[in-house]
């Protein structure tokens, strides 16, 4: 988290202003067996603004079986690797915000 907050200096303040607690302490993850959740084939245009929320809906609701309340309870979710999806999600959020 320090790396994230150091890269984006105003992120901690922005999260607090939004009512989201920016993780203050780090809790160790207890030893557990890793779970894998392979994504199903999606017949969605993943590279469009219209397809972006559908992709995230399938990932969170169908594959991980998270409710909207679960997602809010989890708080900040770090996403990496797929820069196109993250860029489209940013654009989508600006368009609906």
C-alpha cells in the first residue's frame, strides 16, 4: 500500500474525502489454500465502453460470486496487468459520474 500511496500522493486524501478508509494497518493473510476462479468465455466486446461494465459484472458477480455489499465491504481493490480494461473502466466511471 505504501508503494501505491507514494506513487499517487493525493490518493490517501481522496479516499478519506470519499468516505473510504485507506488501509492504515497491514494485516497478515493467514495461511490458506489459494483459490483459482477461471473466467468463463465472454461473448462481449471487452474493448468498448459498453462492454466494460459487463466484463466486471461477470468477474465479480458470476465468477467470484460477490454481492454489491461484498464489494463495498472489501473496499479498495488493486487491479493490475490488464491496462486496457483499467483504462476503459476509468473512462466508463467518468462518463457515468
